C-alpha cells in the first residue's frame, strides 16, 4: 500500500500533467477555438434575435463583469449548456435504454480506442431491458474529449481548460482532494485568479464548495501549465476556498492526509523538477510579472482568514451543487445545508425505485436465488467484499443495484414477481414494507452494507422487524434475506458476509412448492397485454395440435389468445405469448424476460400471466359517436356571441356556437401578460393542449379570459396561445365572468 506522502505526490503529478497537455498541440487548440461561437458570446454583443443564446446573456449578472471576465462568464455557461454533456449513466449501446442502467463494476482500458484515449478506467453497466453490457470509458486525453464531449467533473474541467487556453486565457487546473476539479483564469482587470466551474456554469464563487455545497475541504491545488511561456508550477490555494483554514477541525483533516512540512517539501521538489525539465526560456519581463503575481496571491491567501468574521457571500456561493443526478449529489452530501435528507427522500421515490410485474415458470414450483460474486485477492488469503449480481426468481432477473437496499415482492400463491425496488435509505425501505399485505414473500438484499453493523442498523427499521417474521434473528452479518410478511416460515433464510468471504460465490438458493395445482393458479391469473414490446427470446410456437400454423397466420387476435391459453393450460412452463398480424403465436417462458421495446410500427403484442388483482380489466371502446345535448344559449350569454381565434398569426372572429360545438370540456383560462407565474405556466399549458388535440381533437377547448391592461399587451400575449379568447374590448363581459365564477 502506498504511503500517504507517495499517494499525494502522485495525485499532484497527475494534475500537473493534465495542465501541461493543454499546451502540447497547437493544431488541437486551433480546432477547439473553431468550435466556439464567439459572435454570440462576445461582451459587446446584444443582438435581439439570438434566440436560445439569450441564456448566455444574463443582464442581472453581466453587469458585474466586463471585457475578458464577461467573456469567461458566458464561455462557462455555453460550455455547460450546449457544448459538453453530463453523463450520470450511459444509455444502452444495444437497445438505447436510458434509465435504470445498473453499474456492475469497472475494468482497466483494454481496447485500442480506450488506450489511445488514455482512459483511467472503464465503467461497465448492465441494461435492465436487454441484459447487454455497455461501457463508459473515463478518458483523460483532451483530444479524445474534444471528440466525445461527455463525462463528469473530471472530463468537464479537463476539456474546459483546453477551451480557455484556446481563447488565450492564462489557465490553471484546480484539484480538490475531496473529489472535484475546475479551473482558474487570470483576470487582468481584477489582477487576480478567478475560479470557473464549467460543471456548474459559474465563475468567481470560491466559497461555493464549502458554504453552498457543504464540503469538508482539506487540500486544493492549482496547476499552472506555464501558458506557453514558462515552466508549470503547483500552488496550494486551499485558503482561497475556505474561511475555516485556521480552525482545529480543518487542520485535523489536513494533517490526516499529509503533514504540512512534508507537503511543502513535495511541492518544492515537484516545482524544481518541473522547471528543470522545461525547455522554455522566460523573458526577464515575464519572470518579473509572474513573481509579482505570486506575491499578490500569497498576500491574499495569508489575509483571507482574517476576514472570516466579515464574510459577504454572493448568491452562487450559497447554492448547493446542481451538476449530477439528485441521488449522486445527495450521497456526496453536496446539496447544501438542510437539503440532504429531503433530496434523498425525493431520490428514493423517483430515481431509485423500479416497479416490474413479471410471471415465473415451473408453476407451482418456485426457485429463488440471490446471486453473489466475490473477487479473490492476489495473496489468496482474503476476499474482497462481494456484491449482489441480482435477485433471480425462476430464472427471471429482477432487483439489481450497486449499493443500498434491494427488495423483491412475490405473490405467495403463484410466485409471480409483483414489485422490484431499490432504496438508498433504510427508512424508505421500512415505509415500503408497511404497504405490503400479509403473506407476501419478500427477498431483501443489502448491498454495500457492513455486516458488523447490520443488527444495529435495523433497530432504525421497526416496521420491518415487527412485520417480517424471523427477520431480526437472521440478520447477524447478513447481506440477503428471504422471508414472509406477517409469518415466520421454516424456509426463511439468509446469506452472510462470513459465508461469502469463505466461499466467494455463494448466495441464497431456495425452492418453494405451492399447494395450488396448475389449474387453480391459471384461474387466479389473467393475461396482461403490452404493445410495442418483444421478449428476449421465445420457447416455441403454439403446437399444430392446438392450432395449425396456416390457421395461426390468419387468426384474429381473440382466436390467438384462446389458442395460447389452451397451450398454457396443458404446459405449466409457458407464462405468456407474443404475436402480430399474419404471424404465428410464439410462447414465452421465464427465460423470455425481461421484455424489450420495439418500434411502434412493428405491430407486436405480448401478453403474459399475472395475478388478476393487478391486471386492469379491458374496457371495450365504443366507436359510436355520442351526442351531448348542450344549450348554447348558456355559452353565448356568458362568453358572448363570438370569440377570437388565431390562424397564421392573424386574429379573426368565430361564432361561439361553432367554436364550442362537439367539445366535451370547456376551460376558462384567467391570465395576464404582466403576471410572471402566468407567463411561466402558459407554455406548459400550450404543450398539453397541443398534445391532447392530436389525440382527441374534440375533447377540450380553452377560452382565454384576459386581465391584461391594454390591447397591445393582450395581442402580444394571445399570440403565444393556440386556443380561443374573449375579445379584449368586451371588458364588461370579462368583469361579469370573473364575478360570476369568483375568479
């Protein structure tokens, strides 16, 4: 194991190399420069027809900067919003799935492209839809990053440093040893370095990390590439980013990593070596300027702590982190003071949970396994803590996660997977268990949990310990558990860290026999139909003895359904079928899952057995038009004889009876151009209105009741709306409607 001083020396050297790479290839700098929309970002640009580029021009903030500093601010926003893409998880390279990709570890660079791109590691993900693997190389080559333009903070800072250098800014690479990176740019106007975080789109907010994000800082280093006219250097700039440097807590954190005297020696040696290796000669004038800057910076860093009791934070320094997924930011505790608990709750509800409803085969026999994988250490004497690959029910993979609490809920009568969820917090799992009916079978796996603390941990889960029989007693050093809600069956079991460490590849393997026979199970289930999905594989066609192939090709949807049910009636391994017009009926088993999406025009329909309670009853659609008796005297009396409509940006009148004829619902929209909440809501309402009109043209009509103060404001605002309006000059009618409806 590397000594602390060797580890910190290595990290500093890597940072110096990153900054130096920005200077090595003038053609690359030129290529980078060609991709920047200077015309739209220049400080003196105020063209009214910028469209989306108005997002780079923020008058409330632009007034604080001028010249190159203002260009840096806009460049940072452009880089974040349009040039670089943040990747929480890569989409599946096979089926394009973008959600719930499961991290299954990482490996070193292996392919020629990965090695050429200087990938420090390659993250590997599993797709829950098609079960294929997708890789996400973490490239360090700035040339490769200019091609891919995606990543996280490391890739953002590296490529943004190149962008800044291509513009001509003197740029430093900043490394925070608590896991973040950004850049600093020299401001000639302010005569100091300005931080620029392209992940956040913010500049000149150095206290943001400590005060806004809530980071417990220790060491922050700045790497000067030499900017083409001198040797690179490294500077400890921690004091710029904290006002707690002199506190005992802060100094304790620093000392744990590396003693101050050792750190100073490392920096001096590296700077000396870097200067010796550099072949660039610095002019006397440039050397004097660099020395002047060092003195200014040292004076600022020394005086920064004396201002600890008189700090005025700018708004950006009071905000939590915005880059990255909510769960990831919450797990790093970078959401800001008081927000972590709330954010984790939101993340558990929306980002981590996955619900699936899948059948199982071999009814009424149910096979359960929690697969675990352990990696043996090189000395062959110890095992690395294993992770759960999956919870598998009769061959169907369900809950998967790289950390947290996985739970799978099974129907106790037929063994169907009812729900599969992943929780980041134990208390969220505890609340969920409270919603599960008695008798349900549950499988719980705890990934990334330390076994020694499991029992103490579950003292905070009173509902689980109360409702799940045998759960607390079997938790000793456990990482997975199978049991039943409200009962304490003999088959309840668990798998422990101790067992896994001794064997490396052991998990729960459990077989349950249900009392119901196959016919009883079929009577308790129903076929759920899903359009535009296909199985991972099929077992066979419906046998000729049940329906000949030629008949299958010409059969109706109902005839195919009856043939598939007949096949399932005689063979318990089949749990569903898939087909489309003029095609055979293909039967499904547990190996057919998970289902995969297919193009909407492909025409496939897949059906599979689920408990009747969770299969929505099909309602036959009635195509017969229904006439709704309406007294239009009521509408003309309230809204007036005519309404305004728009066509090709021209307003015209239409009779109220004609406009509202055959409409099922009428909505009156009270709004005004001068009302900020209204202006924010109107585009959302317009999008909803347009979508509904495509699907059900006669379902809804909206009439705008204006509270605008003059005709010009009304016309400007109504021009953004796709619906009808009461004429603005009929103000008495507007007042009457408002009083009548108390709006």
